[in-house]
């Protein structure tokens, strides 16, 4: 677009709609460099987040090229949906919960309930790659390293225990990455879909994963294929995991 007096207003509108307004004003205030230093798209920031919170577990990341993979997708969903209450189930070292809580920090509100039973290698058939990380560290300190601790509460328990303890809580965004067996993911769906508000979004990791893992058969794929919901988006990559997103009407 040619920038002249006549279309300057249209241009400002575009700036607004493409979410670039903040960058435009930062630039005007000469603080663009500072803004970009903390930006998620800066290579060293992205690499740090991927390494520290281990985004390498089927999250489609590429730290060399500063690509945050599904982490960025969750971040963008929260930025756009602006949920007040979010539920995240399961994570190795906190990559997805951290990305979601980062979006809350950046929009200035939103609370994440992060639920993980902290299973480890001794819980054969149950841990789904869990290494007991959450009982070895202090979750609040872990998330404080990137300033998102005010936006996240870690609950070290099973999803069934959590659902029983907090019976009336409702959510606008829910992410499931815990028990990957057919029975387990179905239970999480049954427990939490009723807690999703109308218009809210629920997503599932590993919807194309198949085979066996630490003693259990992957069953999210079968669950996802059977799910009869119109508003259902499937990301069938990376081939060993994938992401499924649905919206409640
Ligand atoms: C390690 S994650 C899988 C890796 C994950 N894709 C990532 O990106 O980090 C699976 C987690 O689910 C947790 N988990 C398994 N079954 C659970 C259940 N019923 N309730 C709560 N957490 C559970 C385990 O403790 C484990 O930490």
C-alpha cells in the first residue's frame, strides 16, 4: 500500500488489525529494541523457553529457527480468546502451561490451573513420559523464572481428584495432555467438557500418535476420531503427536 495523506487512516487501521500497533508506537518512542529483546520471536528468548521448559515433547518446535511450534499456537489462542480461567492437564517440564501463562501475563489477566499427578518412571503404564519433575522442584519458582507465576497454580494430583475437589469451576480454555490411554483421555473429556463454557475452546495433544509408550497404548487418536463435534480442527503434525482443537457451541 502506498502511504500518502489520503490513505493514512486506512494504514493506521491496518496497523491496528494486524496487531502491529504496539510495535508502531514502540518505534515512535524509540523503544522498539527493548520490546524485541523480550519478544517471544527473538531467537535466544525462544531457545531459552524451549530448553528450560522442554518443548521437545511433540510440540513441533524448532529452537534453531526460534519456532515455538504449538506453544505459539496456545499463546495466540489465549491472546485472542482472552479466557479468565484456563485448565492445563499434564506436562513434562511446563512448556505449554508456561506459554499459556505468558499470554495471560501479556494481556494482564487470566489464571491457569495446571494439573499433573507428577508420575515418574516407576508408575509404569501411567506416567506417559512423566519423570516426576513436579515433585522434585518448586513449581512456583520454576514458573517465576519467566515471570508467569502469578498466572498459574500447580495442582499435584490426578484429574479425577482435581475434578472432585473443585466441582463448580468453569473454564474458557482447556488443554489436555495427561493420561494418553483411550480410557484416560475419555475420562478427562467427560470430566472437563461440561466445565467448558459455551464458545470456549478445548484442545488435545497427541491426536495422531500411535503405538505404545511406557507400558500404555496411545488412545487419543481413537478418541479424537470418534468424537462427533462439528467445530473440530486437526493438526496432524508432527507425525508422532499432533494437536486437536474444538470449540463448544
Ligand atoms: C509428561 S506429559 C507428556 C509430555 C507432554 N507432551 C509435554 O509436552 O510436556 C504427561 C504428564 O501427564 C501426567 N498424568 C498422567 N496421568 C494423569 C492423570 N490422570 N492426572 C493428572 N496428570 C496425569 C504425568 O504425570 C505426566 O507428567
